[in-house]
């Protein structure tokens, strides 16, 4: 634990706790305070800097809120150099590290599987035949796309919704901010910890009230939800990120019962890999349409460049949306919306997602088999390994998380620790665990990446 010495000015326009926060933050970013190092106690730092204990406490709370520190029960405060709040978990240099050949990214998609020719032809034909697309479109999105989404949700997942309940937006972060406005200042948004940072941060950015509940690897923490102040809960029933956990029918029923237990309780259901999931369970919205906001996107199922997303709102919230956001503009290219609409209506979208489901199943099997048939097998456990484009590997070979990550890097493999996705400490998460994303890697590359991880971790 370092002895922190800062010169703070009471005459500054910036409050003392903000000055202290900025100084500690700068030291954490620079590495002067190493990642994971215990910070001085509030009492000790207050005495050293001749500050009130309350000033130090406010600074520490801001460090936690901004992602630069974590609090551990009966232990104190610890520095956090990287987190999904203060940096993108993909890291700016994720694809540029010298010596890295295999990137196990949870966001990876197989660009070779994108139906480029079909999409290009649709785009060309639509742009030639529909010059009116250069003008303003409907604020909810193109009618043709909303109708196509409505049909697609029913055909693939048994979700019944009329097109007027569907809102198109430029991305999930943008639509989540709209949800924040719809739910109002009294709403308390709940997220599991760890969570999908690109959903958590937009809600935090609009100063909405948030509350975290600690995720579990095998079940949803319904008991913690019931004890919380949360009334808008963000969940992924079939592929929770990052744990890869799938909810049982009983757990889904418990969530629906919670939503129906109070008039202001709602669920945001976000299953971004649902269209190519293996044997998915029933969607929450299909059983409880009046209490579930469904959030979907096409960047995983078509291509990352198609970043458009959509909401399906309950009737009551759609009326609130119309009242509170009368001037909303969806900000998504009308031409791109029409391309996606035609791609769905032609039947090509369904055949494409079936192709992806088969492809990712083959890739998953290659990676699992390579790991489980290796000398490393007695020292690993796989979590959430039955669907999607990633799973979690827990390594118990005596090496620390940092040693495991560094060893993989030296062998040309880039990994994200599960702990990097934590907003706060969570003892339910297995230590020394990593997200193994295989979506963007070719089959031969997956085999080679597995071989290198085995070499790096076999002592």
C-alpha cells in the first residue's frame, strides 16, 4: 500500500473530494498505484492529508462509481486500472499487440460467413428503385422493417407483437438511453455483476439510478432481486454475458412472477445471440408481453456494420414513449433499414442464421474437444459451453490469473479475464477464468489457438 501525498487547494473551484479523486485516478492510470493494490483506509488517508473522513469517503465512492476502485467487504478499497466502466473491455490495442496471432474476442463474428453478395445486390437494387429513401423517414423506423421484424420474431421465437410496438434505433446504447427516458427518474435499473458493459454504461451515462446484484454461474439471483430496490431488470435468459449462463424454465417463471408482482416492475430482455442459439428456452416476452421490453440487434446475426437495433415495447410503455419522446429520430440509415427488411422477407435471413448456428456449433465443438482431450483437462472447467460464440474456461493449475493471461500472450493468444467484466467484486465468479470467444476464428485457427493455450498452461 503506497503512501499517498497530494497537494490539494481549498481555494480551488473544484471541491476537495474531486481533487483527491482526480489525483488518485491519475496515479492508477499511470501505474504509480498498481492494479489491485490496496488503497489507504479512509481514516489513515484523512489524517495524512489533513482532510475530513467524509471528503475521503466521497472521493473513494467516486473512484468506485467511475470504475477505478473496488470495495471488498471487511478488507478495504483496491485500485482498478481496467474495468468495463473506465475502458472498453476489448481494449484499444486488442488487435494490435505485437506477437498476438489469435484473438479470442467475445464480440467476434465470422465475416467470411456474411452473405456479402446478397446484401450488396439488395442495397444496389433498393437504392436505384427508391430515391425517396434520401428523404426523412418515420421516427419509429421504416414500416417495412418493423413489419419484417414482427413476422421474424413470431416465426423464429413465437413472439407476438404488432409493428407499431417496435422502435428502430441506431444501436443498443442509443435505445437504452430512450428506455431510461421512458421509465423516468423514479426507475431503478438492475444489472447483474458482471454484465454487458455496453448496456450498463449508457444507462449510467444518463444519470439513471442503477443497482447491481451479483450474478451466479448456474442460476439467476432471484432472491437478491426481490430484496433490492430494482424495478427495471436487465436480463439475458439464454446467453447471459459474460457467464454464458442459460436460465431454466423455473427461473424464467420466477422472473416473470417478480415482474407481475408490482405495477412498475419491468424486464429488459436482451438476447443478442438468440437467432442462432442452440435449443433456446422460451422468451420472457412471449409469456409476459405487458411486462417485458425486448431488445434485439442485427450486428451479430448479419454483420457488425449492421449496427441497427430495435425495441419491442409493452403497450403501456409505448404510450409513455409517444408522450415523452415526441421528437425522437431513429438515426438509422433508411437504405440500410430497407436492405435488412428485404433480407428478412426474402427468407435469406432465416437460412443465414441457420448456417451460423451450424458453423458456430462446429467451431465450439473443435475448441471444447481440443481442450478436454488434452493434458490440461484435469485442471479446467468449462461454463456455458453449449451455445453462442464463446464460453468460459476456469483454470485450476496453480497459476494466477495474470500468469495465465501473460503465458497465453507469450504464445500468441489474446484473452479477456472474466474478472475484467466485473463492475464490483463478486465472490460467485470462479477465479482464474477467461472468456474464450471463437466466432471470428477459422476452424484451423481455433485448433492452433487451443494448442497454444494448452502449451502455455501445462506445467
